[in-house]
């Protein structure tokens, strides 16, 4: 039910942002970085660029944090993390009797991203 509600929010035009507040490829993401990103979003100054060939995903380029799909190490790690997310989503099918099972389109969306990463 939560998934369907969140999906409807996005469909209705609510923006969705994901912030990495831990580290990026071994480099700490400081509170200054997070605050700067949030300020740009709130002030309407965020500049969004397509993220390679990944359907429906745009990124904000931040100095010192290069999300570069031509970098083999980065691409490998990104694919692994999406695979981890897919494995988690699939685990919900049976964990706790499947009470947290997500619809097939959740699986399909992550599988599509993994395929697009290549």
C-alpha cells in the first residue's frame, strides 16, 4: 500500500530526490555538500542532467563527486548496488510471509536500470 501511494505521488508530479549522505566511492559526503544540494533544490537553482542512458534518471553534478558511467569502477559499483536493491525487493516476496511484497513493476524498473547500465 505504501508503494502504491508513493508511486501515485510521483505520478501526480511530486519530485523525488535521493541524497547520498554517507560516502561516494570512498570519499565522505560532508554535511556541507548535503546542505548545498538541498539549498539548490529549494531555491530552484539545481541543474539536472541526464544520467547517461538511464531512463528517467537525472543527476546534479557536484565538484569532486564524479558519477561517470564511462568509469569502469564506478559503473561496476553502481550496477552492484542496484543488484543489491533488486535482491532486497525480491526478498520481500517471502520475508514475513510476503506482507511487504512489492508489485512486479518495482522488480522490472530496477531490472531495466541494471540492463541499461550494461
